[in-house]
C-alpha cells in the first residue's frame, strides 16, 4: 500500500523537513533536481544516439512558472547541463519569478542556457516548444489554487496543442485537489511524482492527464511522518488482502460478501456487484435490501445470479450465520 497525500499535507511535510533537518529550501530543491534528472535521463525521448553529433542531441525545454515548481524545472536543466547535455532551453511564464526560481534563472544564465520569455519573445518560445523532444512541465504544482490563469494558462494551452511529449514535475499543471474535469490541464506522457505521491494524480478528473506515474524516491526522509488522505492499493498488496483459496476449498471456506442494494432505478449496481463477487469465487453472497426494494429485487433472478436475498432487518442474522 502507498500513502497518497493532499496538497496541504505535501506543503506541511516540506516545511517540516526544512525545519527539522535545518535544510534550506534551495538545498531541498537541488536534492529533488538530482533525482528528477536521474529518472529523466534514461527516458527514450532523451536517449543519445551513439556517435551522433551534438547538434542532433534531443532538445529538452523546461516550461517554468514563477513558483517552486518552476524552480525545480530550472534546477533539472542545470543537472542536465552538468551531465554534459547542451541542447537545453527554458520558456519562462513569469516576468517576476519567486526567490527560488530567480536564483535558478541566474545560474542558468551564467551557464549560457537559452532562456526565452513567453510574454517578450512569443514567436521564439513557440518555435522552441514545437521543436522540443521533451517538454518539462514546471508551470504549476501542488500550490495551485483555482484554474490556470494569464500567461501560465496561455503557455499550457499552446504546449498541449503542440503535441510534443510532456514530463510533468509532481503534478500536471492545472491538476489539484478538489478540482473538477473540464478545466485546462497540460496532459503529460509521464509524471515524475516526488514521494509521497499526490492524491490528485489518481482523481478521475486527472488520472488520464497524468500519464505514466514514475516514483521519485529519496527527496524526503523515508520515515517522515505522514497524514495520508488515501491509500493506493498496488499489485503486491492483493495476495495478502485476497489470498487464493485452496483448490479443494468448499463455499464456506471461500469468504462471504454482503451487498447492499441501492435506490429504485439504480439497482443495476447491486446486480453487477453480486455477479462480480460470484465470478471472483466468493463462497457465499448475500444481497440485502430495504422492504420497499425487497420484492422488486427478489423477483429478478437474472440480476441476482443465485445470491441469497434478504431484507436489511435480517443483516445481523445473515452475517452471523
């Protein structure tokens, strides 16, 4: 099982680690950048062809907002430069970046990495995006409140329309807790998720936009105290939660399941649940319904697949049987 945290918990953890470990924010950002580049450098979009000239090296373009997520993207570019990559550039959405992003920009400028303003050189920025082998999405992260706006929204919309592959840092820009489908999100082929993983990645509104989710471990202490918002079940959890019964096990040894029927007009879900449980080899399946639904359900054997139907008043007796 993997803990999933809300954005507020991620912010609390970040602040707690900085305080408890006497860790300056830029040092934590650099720690993340080292691990993010290590994961990115092995991706096929950035693979180096043996013997290819530097001019044919894949082009990595960071899309950087003014916050810490933008600072992370810029720090990854520096790590790529230290690793010997030369075809690097950043498109900047903010004219007035925050302190961390501004310090990262100064470092990239000193190293000669190409920096282009979306507001001041839009044609050049569009050309970089259109020619990128991979876009690194650092426009907006877990600190986002509400929809993308202004230059960030314009840049995200153009990047999405470009069709170029995107790697998101932590979350696709535009995704966040409690946000509904239909708003602007920059879809990612890959999301580099700094552990602990964010709950919004698995929300129905954003799961498809998150693409492949790759865990980035080691940025925070492995034993950090978390307040998870949810738990993600993974393949390795299933044998413990649903052990395979012995080949000769009879129905009394294959588990019991109680299904509660819903409202009139929405009873199909109860039938699906019953049939799914039977297909999964549950030993005994009971379907419980309120008196007003009991007669309607018990007269539809096709929906029940042989399940025992009882009124809810008989639940305690049924579970104890």
